[in-house]
C-alpha cells in the first residue's frame, strides 16, 4: 500500500471520527438541556410547595400561586 493511499484513509478516518464526535456533542448538549429544564422545574415546584406551606391563609396562598404563574409566563415568553 502506498503512503498516499494510507494518508487518504487516515484523513477520511479522522474526518469520520470528528463527525461522530460532533454528533455526540450535539446529542449530549440536548440531553444536558433537558436535564437542566427538568431540574429547574423540580426546584420551582419545591419552592412553590414551601411557599404554599408557609402561607397562613387562603389569600396568601392565592398570591403565591399568582406570582408563580406570572413568573412561569414571563420565563416562557423570554425562552
């Protein structure tokens, strides 16, 4: 096998490997994004539960719910 043929195969192998790495990074970026969204949602839910537990009357609970809904709507608008 000639050196030129071997170099071409090596270059093709490197390009294929880089393409695979690129695809893997894209997939992992998506996975990380979904995990972050899930974590943020869980944290917001936990925070809401704590705030509702600490609210002493129905008016306070309603205020907490309304503030949370406003925050969710604002975040959805920004994203």
